[in-house]
C-alpha cells in the first residue's frame, strides 16, 4: 500500500460503524407505532444521573495516582463527608458545593493535604 492510501478493512469498519449509528439513531423513526419503555426501565433511568455522578466522583475522592488513598490526611475525604452530611441535612446542591469547598480549601491550602 502506498502512503496516503486507506486500507480496505479500515473503510469497512468506518462504514459499518456509520451504518450501526444511523440505524440506532433512526430506530424510533422507522417503527410504525409508538414505542414506550417498560416501567422497570423507566424507573431505572431516574437513577442513571446519580449512578453516573457517583462513578465519576467516588474514584476521584478515594484514589490518588491510581492507588487508594492510604492516609486520612486527605482533604478530599473530609470535604466529601461534609458535603454528604450537608446534602442529607438540607437537600441543597448549592449548600453541598459551598460546604464541601469550605472544608476542602483550608485543609488543602492551609495544611497541604
């Protein structure tokens, strides 16, 4: 193959992925009747944002450089605990953010944790 020439297998994969994407996105338009999610799937979607947020936040809080935090002198642990307690107490996302940062910043900047 000469430089700049595309491998046939690569073209096949690109067109295959494009076809799968188009079919998946157009699936609901192709159907001849309205389609609804089952009740169990609809209920499960209510928890999807919380699960996604937990999947992003929890590893950031309990891990450092790919390893579990080995010491209690980590400002993220105390900030996460304070934020969780504030949310449980007041159910306010803004208060959770402000309270967590109010705990995190002095520990991180002041003590170097």
